[in-house]
C-alpha cells in the first residue's frame, strides 16, 4: 500500500519552482574599469549605489494574473519620479519575454513591457506588447546620447512609440519603504496586473519558464535579468490537492487495517 501511495504522488505535477532572482547588492566599487564601450564597467553598479542598486526581483506569473516585486534603491524616491544625476533619468520599464527570444540588450518583438512611471503616452501600470501599434524599445544610448558619462549604452531600457494606444491591461504599481538602502534595498515596488489575452501562453517555454529584464534607471547603471518558473495553473493545483487527498485516504485505510 505504501508503494502505491508514493507512486500516486510521483504522478502529481509538482510545479513548485524558482520565482526570485537576486542581484549583488551593496557590492564593493573597486577596480570598476569604467569605459565608454562594452562592458562599460566591471562593477555591478555604475555610480551611486543609493540611486541605482537592485537587490532582487520576485516574479509570479500565473495563468490569469501577474505580480512582480522589485527591491531596489532609486534616485527619484518612493514615487519613482524622474531625477537628475548629471543627466535626466527615469526608472526603466519592466520587460517579460519568452526565454531565448530576447536578451537584456535586445528586447525583441513578442516581449511585453510594464510601465512603472508614466512616460509619454505610456501610463503607469500599463502592459504593452512590443512590436505592436508602433511600440519599440530604446537603449540607454538612444535615450541619453552622451559621451561625457559612463553608462550601459546598449541595454534596452524603455518602450517608445508616439501612439501606443490603450494598454492591453492596466494594473497597479505600489511602492513602500522597506530597508535602509545599505544592507537591504530601500524600496519595494509591487506591480500587479491581469494578464492580457494569450500573455501566459506566449511567454512560457517548454520548461514552464519566463524571462525578464529590468534597469533601475534608463542609464542601466544597474540591471537585473533572469528566468523564473511560471506559477502552477489552477488545474495543476487541483491535481496536486487530489493526489495528496488520495494519499491520505490510503494511509488512513492502511492504519485501519493494522489496528483491525
């Protein structure tokens, strides 16, 4: 009976996975070897860690909804407003894409971008599809075009387009102060939205994974990329619960048989 119970458990699709990606935080800024050409710096953060440093990102993409939590330091404060650090800067858009179809430096057509702070016709909390309605992406250098400062010039950081139309989904962006900015990130930005049509299926690969990239500012002085697991669909949770329930039934029957 025990063998049967364990074999039933093995048949249940246990889809627990990795949802959080960490980035070096408050790392030493020595021997950075700053340059105007790639790789631009050997350090995790270019410039002031209090303005750009990313600690980690937690991504939960479910079948119906998505929640993203970004732990970071940001020069524009808790409102995620634009700020100046020699150059006019703003927070980057958060990009989600199917693993293997885009990279941090080239967010291609088929990716989705989520806006953390309104810029142009792109609204806070809006989810947009890159490659539709004239929506493109811009690198740090396309936006800043300055040879007097060192930044990661070739990284796609922001969506562009004169008339992107209404977002495919309009979610929320909430920011709270959670740390001191040194041992832990100062801010937590929580992004939540309902998934647009075909969002989930177009992003996951055969391994049930989704990729993302994010720059804390459009200079890409710190960026984080990674691949995370998609959250199990309701049918998978139902199968898991049903499987565990069957195991409980068999265990109880076995105990009853022994006591008899």
